[in-house]
C-alpha cells in the first residue's frame, strides 16, 4: 500500500491558498474542476515533495472547494486519507474478512471507502487502470456514510 493524499474541504479558495501556499510554503501541483459535480480540487505538495508528487501523485494535500455553500460541522471539512493498492478487490476482501465494513464498495474496480475504528474515512484506489467490474462488488450497495 502507498499513502497518496489527505483531503480537506475549504470554504474560500483564496484564503486557503494564502494559508497553505503563502504562509506554510506548499506549492500547487495540479487543479481540476467538475462542472457536473460543482467542485474544484486543488492538489498541493510540500516543496521537498513536489518532484515526487508530480510523478507519483503523492504525497499530496487535496483541497476540495464545493461551489455550493455548505457549513462543515462535526469535522466534515476533513475528508479522508487515501491509499493506492495493488488489487482493490483483494484488499477489500481482506478488510471484510477482518470485520471491516466496506462503506463504498469498489463497484467500478477503482475506488472504495472504509472507516477506521475512530470513524476516519479511508479511500482505497486501484493502482494503475481500474480492474474490470466483478461480483460481489459490482452489485454491492453503499453502507453508512463514507
């Protein structure tokens, strides 16, 4: 497994970039916008991690700006930790066999979510291309929140 990024939701892009970049010294390495999803993703890296972050896409801080205003109470501004895995199906099966609930199954062969014992959301991402959809994952429903 490889650590990828931590995601936090932000209310103001300019204020957040001022804090993380101008004050903490992080650097923006990429940005994407989703008109359909109505959000902007901004990925930052520490200066000593920038070259690695650009080639390996890790380690990063992901700032998520939702275009529609939302109050982030109860820690909702903290999103998740993300890890890449060699085989998302095997990883999810191992977790499930160990009693872990798969909150968002890897129906797409690419992404799944689980929670730590303390309720921290963990995103699991397939290394490389998505695996072909497979059962029981393809028809498994979400459980709880992720």
